[in-house]
């Protein structure tokens, strides 16, 4: 399930309008509308606010692939988020129409996420300083 669909479903399950969710979470109604339309994805801090307002974990809100993209954006900026999104899109395509159980897909996705972070760490010396996370020293 896509993040946009998940957010809308969770909001409706909590009997909230977009405006009510905005007021409780501190995220603007327009931003929530963009999230639900699928034209934008939240940064980790916005996802945390929404998850708290919906009484769920950030993992439940974003899903495994969304969590990877949000963390990559937080640590490596837009470039990292784009790479993570590309990776999850390609991997998700492998699962489409398959007969792999959800638990097995989750385990596989976690292994891919672990490999992603390991590759990022190993390739750090090749990453320009402007793309490295803030606060870390070489």
C-alpha cells in the first residue's frame, strides 16, 4: 500500500478530516492534502508528528520502504531520498504479482535496507561533503 493511501485510511479510521489531522499534528492542511494525493512525501519529522497524532508508530505510517526513503532524505538529502525511492520502486516491482508471503517480503525488504545503509557507509569516502549528513566529521 502506498503512503498516500495509508495516510488517508488511517486518518479516516480515526474519524478525522484533513483539517483536524492538521490541527492535531501541526502539519498544514495543504501538506496533508499533498501527501494524500501522492504529490509529496513527508520528511521524518513530519511523519513523526502525523504518527503521534494518529496514535501509531512511524513505521506503521510510512511502511518499510517509506521509512527507508525518509531516513535517506534525513541523512543524505534529496539525492539520497531519490536513490532510496528508486531502489524501493525496483524491489517492489519484483514482488508484484508474486506469491511471496507478506512476512517474507518484509524480511527481504529489511535485508535490502540493511544492504543500502552498508553500501552508503562504505561509499562515504566517495560522497561529496555537501551530501554527507550534518554533524558528522570525516
